C-alpha cells in the first residue's frame, strides 16, 4: 500500500523534521524533497511509504508530523497487506456462472443466487475487517460499521 501523498510544512518545520530524522533514521532521508528555498508558506517535505508512515506515527515526537499522518489516513495508519477496499461485485467475466470481484481481486464461481451471495460476502471483506478492528480498538462506531458491512454482505445496502 502506498503511503500518504506528502507531509507538508514550513521551511522551519522541514529543518526541524529533517534534523530529527538525520539523528533517528538517516536511511529515511532519501524520502525528503529538496529543502524549500522560499521563506514562508507550506511545502511538500516528504513522501514516505506506508511502513514509514506507521513508524513515524508511533515514534516521531513532532506532533505536527503525527497530525499530518493522522489527517491523511483519517486516523492512525494501519499496515495492510491486502488490496485496500472498497471492493465490489463486478460483472460477468465471460465464463458461465462466474462473477468478478473488483478491483481485480478474483472471481467467484457458482450457480444462481449462490454466486451473487458468495461474491457479496467476499467483496465486503475489507469492511468486515475494518469493523472488527474498530471493535478491538474500542471504537464507539464499531457496531454501526459492523451493521453496514453485514447489510452489504446480505445485499441489503
């Protein structure tokens, strides 16, 4: 999974972040853009992959960096090894009794309503994972996320 688009900041923030990174993880310096030369305004400072975003979120003492990452991810970054959702049931693949799961996840075989039900259940997997993670994290919206995922799996959305 790609990381956040960029971390933006001022020239002073660039200097502060770059100096901290130089001491803490110099191998990550190659993800920094060239130092901005303008005295004011916001600039793209870095473009990290998601693994570094997660590490920074958990380790960087600079609150503005953590906030930038939180904003880009709509919360704390999570390591994901599967194709990120949303997934959806696609059209027929050209083969009898086969439906696609998009984006290019795979195909579901079966007959009649069974193939539709199986495809919906597979397509809702990222939503179900998100609902379960929310439950474990004590998210007050976990039940709402779970209900929405179940409705989607049953074709009731």
